[in-house]
């Protein structure tokens, strides 16, 4: 939801009230953590209050699709929570609209504990806007039987190899090789070092963009791409089902997917091995999506040191490690990410354990890839995906399809600049 729209709606309801802050009370918000993580957060609250007499912590959890509206309402009313869970695109938009408080002074003594790329995700115009909490990263699980039949002995080390391996698997086994999430083609462009927008204009019809989409088209024509739900907004369920059914050579997914395969398809799990997801020319790993704690605008300045102390507690090494173990995600803390839980493989480790270790080693390269500063971006992205679908499936020349989508984008972007 666009922040400016929310602001206008809230102000129209005259919910503006004087700023108020209670030094002894810290209210923090998360999204979609109840009921699974209720014991974890209630335990943290009890521990912190016991260690800090006189401080009262209030935990509030909202569904992910409600929290933005609730937050804007409270910010405009002058009664924001002290801390709130956000993802990076939300934080970028809030920061641009002046709805967040930079945390550079509050995080300064703890900066060295976080993986540098997570702090880079939260740095906008030279200021840091959050305390990193957790993220994820993708790995490649591959069917070793299909690989052997195709004459392949290892996982791919680049996007070009992924597509070449996929074509080889299709040619020699009749099975699809890979199933990229092409509804997120913008992220793939960026991971490969190709801008989506430059200087306020769409630029995804360049020679390099066309060449990448043409490689996808060639692989599709050769049968190397899984055609089921290839352009769906969420193709993950169909992709996992295809892998579990032995119909897909490679699965690009977070390590948690291996647990599903282990429980649902033990025969396929037994012949699965794991490799790192290749880094693009940018050195960025696939699958990053950082969640953090931010401080909204309007938190009283007298409360900020106490809020910073609590935020550092929530995101310290021990607490990040404990949460990551429970949630099957990766911590943003250097020490926690290097814990033996992630990196040490037990004897006779299966694919699930290997995936965790491989993912943990890739976390240093994890970034949240998104296009910032564009209103109605989802609508524009859908027009890009339709163009890519037309090009990949052979319904339209790739260059022509991307040219037409760029025209749509640039008309929309021009109208936004005129406002």
C-alpha cells in the first residue's frame, strides 16, 4: 500500500493528536508472529523487564497486510509504537516520506555485530533506518539421478550454467531442468546487474535485457523450463510439487523447502544434493528478504536511548540465533550466522542439513532486491511480466515485447513526475 495514500486517508479522518511518550513504556510491533512465536517474544519481554527494572515492554502483533495502515494511523496521530517490524521496501518508502527516525547513533556501538550487507539494505541517503533481524537466501537442490542421466556431475555456478544444464536435462531425460520465478523478473534483472529504471525511465529493453530474456526463451523452447505456473505470482507450490514428483532437475528455494521434500517425498529426498545458488555479476545471492526493527517518526527523543537499548537486545547474537533456529531463517548477526547450528554438518548429513550450511555461507551475499520510489509498482511489474511471458513463450519477438512494456512504464513514470 502506498504510504502517501495512507497518510492522506488518515489525515482526512482528523486523527492527529499531540505527540506523547512515556519513558517507562516501550511498545514494539511485529507482523504475523502469533501464535507460533508467542512463547519466544513473551520470554524476551519477561527477560528484558527482569533485567531492566522500571521498564515496561508491550508487544503487539498484527497480520502483515494490516500493520502498515495501523502504523501510519499511529504515526499521524502522534502516538507511534517505539519499534516496528518492517521489510526493506516498506522501510525505504517510509524513510522517503519522513516517517522513520534514523538509528545511526543508537546502533553505532553494535554495528560491527551485523552482517554488512544487512546494514547496506537499511541505509538510505547515507542514514541507517533499522536494526537487522533476519533474512533468507536460496540454494539449489538438485536431483542427482536426473543429473547423472543428463551427464552432469555438479551444481551450476552461474545463470548461464543453470539454463544450459536445464536444456541438457530436458534433452537427455525429457524432464524440465529448472523453474525460475519469472513473476519476479525485475529481481532477476537486478541480480544480474541490469537496471530496471535509470534516471527516472524504464530501461529494461536494452541489448543486455533482451539477451537474458532470449536465453530464457531458448531454454523454454528446449523444454528446460517447467511450464506449470511459470509466470504465476507465486509459482513456489507448483515448483516444489514438480520437484517432489521427480519432474524437475533443479529447485531454487530457501533451505526450508528441503524439509518439505524430506517429509513428503523421501525417495526424491534420498537422491537430492545441494549447491549454492550462483551469485550474479553483482555478487548478490538469490532469495534475500531482510526483516528488521525500525523506529517510527514521533517517538519522543527522551525515549530513544531506551528504545535503542531494547532494539539491540532484540537483535543481539543470542536472540537472533534463538529466533533463527525456531523460524528456519538466517540471522543477520555475524556471530549467530557462524554458529555451528548452521555450519557444522553432522555425520551422514542429508540434503536439509547441507542446505542450511550452504545457505549460511551465502548470507554474506544476501541483499533485498527491489525497485524503489515508484507508485503503483505492482501494476507496472505485471505489464513487464506479461511482456516477458510473450517473449519467452514465443508469442512475440522479445525486443518488441520489451519495447512495448517500456513505453507503458515510461508513460506512467512521466505522469508520476508531473504530479
